[in-house]
C-alpha cells in the first residue's frame, strides 16, 4: 500500500496537470485548438472588418492598427496587407488603405455573419450577454452565403443584432441605427435606446449590469461632467459620461409617451394590476413562454401567494396559477387599475 | 417586356426599404398583437360558469401548504410518511417473493434441469446465472416500486407536488436548477431511471439536463438495502447495542443527505460550466386541486413506471447474470476469470479503500444495484475459498445472519474503512445500465449520457481515494 501522503501529493499533481491541460478557455488543449483555428482566412476576415469600421468612422487604417485589431505582429500584418492587395480586397490610394468594392462586399459578409450569430446566441441559446460577442467572433469565420441565408431564415429575418446594430441583408444593404450618444442629448426629452456598444468589454459589462438594452425608453434628468442621471423603463441610472457615451439614442416620437414605470415584481401579495408590456430585454424562448402563458398587454394579474422560501410568487393569470421568479417578474411591465374596474 | 421586371424591381426595393422602416420589433409586435386580439375575442365570446366555491377551497389549501410556518414541516412529514410506508411495507412482499423465487423455485428448477439430463454447465448458466439474477432483481425491486410509485402519483394527481416545487424553487434556483427538480429527485429515491423520465415535467432545456445528470445522486431503492446492511453490520457495531439501531440509521440518512448536497453542488457546477449555453426559461404552473383518482392512478403508475422500470431491469439483468456466472466458472489456467480480474483490480481497489472484489462486483452488476451485495458475497467466497458459506461458484446468495456476514467479510479483508468507502461508492458511482439507457433515450445525446455516467464515477473514485488516504494518515 503506498504511503498516503505520497498518494495524496501524486493525486494533487495529477489534478493540477489535468486542469492545466483541459480547463475550458485557459487550458493548453483549448489554446492549441484556438491556435489551429487562427489561419490566414480568419486574419483576412478580421482585417476586412477592421478596415470597414475605420472607414465608417472616418479613421485611416494603418498596418499598426490592423496588427492591434487582429492580434498579430506588425510584420505579419504587413504580409497580410500584401496578400489582400494581391487578391484585390485592399488598394493603396494616396498612402491610405482602402477597401475595393469586392473588399467591401467581403467585409459586409463577415459583419453580417457576426451579427446574425449574435442574434442567434441571444435568442436561441442561454448564453449571457457577455458571451455573445466573443462567441460570434469565433463562429463568424468561413461561413458561406448559403449558410448565412439559412441561419437568417431560421431566425425569422432579423433586422438588428441584440446590441442594436443593423444586420446587412444578403445583398449587403442596411440602414444605420442613426442614434446619437446619450450625453449629447437634451434633458427631459423622451428618448429610445437604439444601440448599446459591446466594446470594450468592461464598459459593456457595466451597461449589462445596469439592465440597459435597445428598445428601452429613456429620459435624462440631470447631467454634469462627472455623471449623467436618467430614467430607463422605470429605473433610475447614474453613469459616468464615458460609459453613457456607449449608448446611442434617438428622440422618441411624440405620440409614444414613456411607458409606465412599474413592474410585476413590484406587486405585493394580494394586489391586482394589468400587464402593459414585456421588457425589450426579454427575448427568444423566455418571451415566447410569456406569450404562451397569456401574459399579454391588457391581461389582469393578481399576486396570490409567495413561496415560503421567499421566491417565486404565484400569480393568477387568466384563471391559472402561474409561479414566476423575481427576475422574470422584473421583465413584465404593469399598470395599476383604478379600483372601479 | 421591361415594364413588368422594372415594376418588380421597384416593389422589391420598396419592400427592402420598408423592412428597415418598420423596425426590429416588428415580428414580435405582430405576434403579440395576434395573441392579444385572440385573447380579447375569447374574453368576449366565452362565458365561464361560476367556479368561485372550489376556487376558495383551493385558495385555502394553497395558503396552508405554502405557508411560512406550516409549508416545510408538512412537506417533510408527508415525504417521511411516504418513505416509511414504502420501506416498511415492502419488507413482507419482498421476503415473500424472495422465498418463492429464490428459496423454493430455484432448487425445483435445478432438480428439474438435472432430471431431464441438462448439462451442469447449461443449467448453471441458465438457472444459477440468468434466472437467479433476474429473480433477485424482481424480488428486491418490485415491492418498493409498486408501493412508492402509486403513492407518489397520488400526490402528483392531487396537485400537491407542484406546490413542493414552488416551495423549494428558491433553493434550487441558487444552484442554477429548476424547482421541479425536487420532484424528479424524490422520484429518484424510488428509482433513478424513473427519476430521469420524471424530468420531462421540466420544460426548460438547461434545467432539465441538470436534473437528468444529477438524478443519480438521489439514493435509489436498489442502494438503500446495501446502505442499511453495511451500516448495521459495521457502523452499528461500533457503539453499544442499545444505540446501534439509531447510529446505523443516522449513517444511512447521512449518506442520503450527502447525496442531496452533491445534487446541489453538481447542479451549481454544471449550470456554470458545460451547460452555460443551453436555453433556460422558468415557468411553473400550479394546477387546481383535484380529488385523486385512486384506481386509475394505481393502474397507470404500475404500467407507466413500475412495469417500465422492471422490464428494463430484467432485460439487463439476464445477460448480467449469465456474465457473472461465466466469470466465476470459466477458468483460464488455474483460476477463474473472476479471480484473474479480481487480482488485476485489487491494487486499485485497495488504493481507494475498497478491494478488487467490490470493484468487479460494481462492473458486472451495472444492470442493477440490487445484485451488488449478493455478487460481492459470492465473489468473496470464491476468493477466500471459505467452506460452509454460499451456494457454489457463480451462485449469488445473501448471508444467513449478520454475524455470518461479518465473518465472511472480515475473511475477505474488510475493515471499517472498506465499509465506509463502500457506502460512499454506492452513493457516488455511475448509474445502473437501465438508467444510462433511459438517459440516452431522454436526451438523445451520447455526449450528455457520457457526462451523466462518467461524472459521478470519477467523483466517486476521487472521494473514496481521498477518504482512504486521510483515513490511513490519521487512523492508521
């Protein structure tokens, strides 16, 4: 029988080795596979995206900026640009790199793939917001137009990705979201979020944590160089202007007044209210489930009783008792009814 | 010629342009409006008979069973009652079946086979191997299931079980699971295969997979007898005799509670790692209470659950019985296959505080946990060559008394560590083949079946290994 201390040490070493090898996203095996994935095609597609975005924002792409965006060395980037020029994807005009018409088409194809995949991840999987962009970056490569057409059909021909970016159609057409950065807008005007930028990760994570998503109605109440204070669908938020700058908004049409501010989770036991809508952040399977249960605008809801463990609450909806968790009840907007009705 | 095609181009362009103008919520908006219109039409056209009276009764029951004070105690009492009825009620029919199928029918079959001149090999394979394993599984498995499943189905039919899910949901939510997993877990205490089938009530894909993969940690009916036997013989013997019953019962309950804790722990881990990307939606309908339809319930629970599970078990037990018998009776060189395998497995078994016999028993007894102990005893006799015990190579048996059992197991090299680790390993190892097959049928995925089978096995090996090393370090 081996010495127990030695056995435990050997076991610990084995466990550590296995972890180092197999840990998801950090393990060696994962990294090797990741390196195998990164071939020239991936680099070219990433470069196309980068140059396209630079042209859109009026910046000039350089070898250095490409190297930074694609995570390769400057030498590799220079080689890549040569290859892409040979393939007539890039041209050098007055010392500036530009996409050829073919290059623009190829770039739009990659962007279309990225945004369709983000839509897919948001609607058809349980991935959290922070995972969408990163995974779409992996899935977008090497897709044929037919594959994307099929994906688009499955998703019901969506027009925008979950961040509010328009998805180019198969012919490469799209209409920009047309929003302005939130800090540039006047106070006390009804606004609507049309886009939430997903880069850099840190700022996006903060916006997700605040529960901000395209489609929400917003009103700025005060603004200073340090902080911008606003209401979004009934909740008050305070953000640094640099963070708020990653939210794009448009002025809401006068006809549509800012929605009622109460949520189903605000309903106390025994109280009754009428559903006024489902939050825009609630998507895919979850939203369909709500519709299936008959949680629709105009449906009367009564909070019947609370679980002894504090959550969920049982609601009477269309003569059925349905238990909803607090996070779900947060996604349903209500308005209180006058006692008479 | 060009006019229609120009017109067509124009229309297509307009459509493309409008697509962007109507905005991104267009499809959802349309669908929601359809639903809302349908609901409005239905509200206007459908009149509902007065259901107020029953409604009030329902509300009273709901207030009681989900009350802060009475909710949990009632639930615990009710389930203790169900388990007590199952365990105590199953003893008599189990002993009866066992005496008929094993003590009486088996010798009759053997002598009948001898009288028609069947060769010893064939009668051993068919009767000692296949028949006996099947008889064992039926006599141990059938009575508790025939009691537990109808009781459980009655509670379900009455409408109480959804309230249990409602009461417990918060606890399951914290580990990333669904409240209804409480139900499949309870069902798992009866039989894991039935528990896996019971996860069908969970309609959220991620939570359902969690419930399927972790169901094995609910200590099933086939493992309770092993736990009770080992706890009585080894753990109960540590304390004065007036405490023995209590302490061994506590040990068994401790194992079951450990299983529940492992369920939460593995649910938490799974929902944050491999199952992160699966779709998750929560909804729990609390149906109105109904008077249970007793006869119908007993009939359907017998057909749907008991017979289903029993048939699967029999299908798997017969070949396993043959395999066990062949292992013990076919010799290569001087030793039987079983002895070769035991010698091969022994170092690994000793390392994790078990032994080769136990490991081999767990390999060949994959079809049903019920036959692990009889197989262990048979193999121990085979290895030690003890006389006066057992019924011959390849013939499973149970010890006549606990003293006999203790003598036999001590001769097989068992210590207190072996007993404790056997109890742990019995809780934490791969599900039986019936359950594995059911998992495959339910998930339709080899990947998740493999995860469900290998995750507990690896965990079990790790736990027994660490316990053995720590035990040797401090206990000698």
